[in-house]
């Protein structure tokens, strides 16, 4: 084998090993960076600069303490909100924010997004296939409103379709006949499939309950 050919073979192997290493390390690195960024962002919510070094509570300056305090505070507020009296006060404050000009648009939008993911009125737990652009072209999405008669449309649904490799998406108002419920896969599997651009394998899981009427 000539030196030139050996060099090409060596270069091709190096490139192959490089991309194999990239496939292994990139998902791990991005996941680790995201977790680290979230940890640092939450941990820095504690104003450490306001705590003198010789203060009796200078232990609050240590890394991780702010993160732990925020988590404990969230759990504590959740516990308080479950009581009747505190719950009524929170509802009253919530009502005030939803009636305050300008603030209500920000507050209600953020609240609805959190409710859609982790609240009692979850919106992204009913995966469907929706026919939007063509007769035989289907998008994977999630029913967010089962009744949009307030928009003057009888028999229509609101379906959220996430974009691939992004945290954005679009809402389509379509006739109920153009929506097919996905009962053999979970909402998480459907979201991964849509966001990954269809490269993620789907694991079927037959649903015996919590079906969504159309």
C-alpha cells in the first residue's frame, strides 16, 4: 500500500472515530450542560453578594445552598397552597394579577404554559395525528382545546404541533374529522418523536384509560 493511500485510510478512520465519539459525547455533554446551567441559574437566585464573609450565616455563600433553598421554598409554598385559608389567599392574589392591565397578559400566559405541562389541566397528554397540508400528509401534535365554538367554529379542535429541534410550535384549528388519536403510544414518546424530527424510535404502550374524546 502506498504512503498516500495509507494516509487516506488513516484519515478516514480518524474521521469515523471522531464522529463516533461525537455521537457518544454530544448528547451527554449537552444534557450535562443543560443541567449545570439550570443548577447555576437557580443557585444564583440567592443574593450572595449581600451576605458579608464574617456574617454568622455566611454558609449561604456556598455553592448549592441557594439551589437547595429554592427547592425547599417551592415545596413549602406548594404545601401552604394545599391548605384552605392559604389557598384562598393565593386564589385572591391570582385573581388580582389576572385583572391587572398589562400584567395579566404576562401572568396568564406563563400560568397557562405551566398548567399545560405540570398542572391539573395538562394539555400535552393527548397525542394525535392531524391532517393539515395535504390529504395524505400528517403532523404529530397534541389536542389543547376540544371545543373552539367561541371562535365561531363548530366541530373544530385546537391542535398544537411542535417544531422539530426547537421549543416552538404552531396551533392549528382543524375539523375533528382530520384528527386521529394516538392510543398506542404515550404523550412523552409522541413529543420525543416530533421534536427529534422523527428520528427517535417509538415504543408502543397500549392505553387502557384516559382516552380523549373527539
